[in-house]
């Protein structure tokens, strides 16, 4: 289950406001006993490091943070490594997400550390559902797949998640490119024939 957390600050819009740790806790409670449920929390918030403990307490399986949010007195890589270590120290897995206009090679040094086990390739601008799929994501997946496959000999295993604009037309394209996990929202919840039929189309 992929849950987007927006605070209306990182993305400066009154429409980019969702829920937080309390809702995550309720979701985890609702599925108590489902030990195989992975609860991914995609953080698009200002100063995301503030939320690590609360998300761990709420039952998040993995925290996915935005590469573009890693800006402080140090460089982005230093900030990202420190945050990834913080997440891992609280017994959660860690993922990194990148915007459509961010070069995929920007995150290679972070992947090399072995601190992240998932890369969230955004095929739309973060924050709003129903956007059109940006085909730049396909080339990113291809490049990332080749890079990750080379790291397996070092024991570094990273999954590729594609997020945004996923439907019956785009899902075959991203799977062929090498994506492991597909996140869909609009195409599932607004399908005219219902959720189950939408899932069948994507699979």
C-alpha cells in the first residue's frame, strides 16, 4: 500500500494537503494481522526528517523521501545519506523518489551506499492525481535497471517503483522497461467498471 503524505508546504499549494502519521496508524490498525502488508509512506513535506519517529511509531514499513527535499547547509547527498541512516535505524526500509526533471544519475551515489532498497521514479509532477504520464520515466527506468543490475554482485538489491499516470496503456511500457512495482491511483479509483476491473487491466 502506497500512501502519499503532503503538507502543503513542500508543494506550496492548498490542494497538496493530505494526511499524516495518525492516518498511517489507523491503516496499520485496520490491517492488523496482515503481516505481509507493506505500508510505504511517500513523504513530500518540508523538513521530512521531523517525521521519522512518528512514522515508525505509526507502523510504516518504508519511508520514501524526495531527493529534491534534501537541501540544507550540506550538499544533497550528505543530507540524503544521513536521513536514510536515520530511517534504517528505526527498523524501517528506505526509498528515494525523484521528480520527472531530475536526472536519474543524480541518485546513483546514494544507491551505491546500500541504504535504500527502492527508487520511486515519478512519471508525473508530485502532488496531484490525474496527470498525464511523462514518457521520460521510461528511459529513466531503463537506465536505472541497467545500473541496479550491475550492483547485485555487491549484494545491493534495489527495486524500481513507477508512480503516476499508470493505466492499461502505460503499465506494459514500464514493465517492459524494467519496473518492479507499479503505483496507480486515478486509473483504479475512477475506473468506470470498478476497482477490480481496473486492477486486471493494469496486471
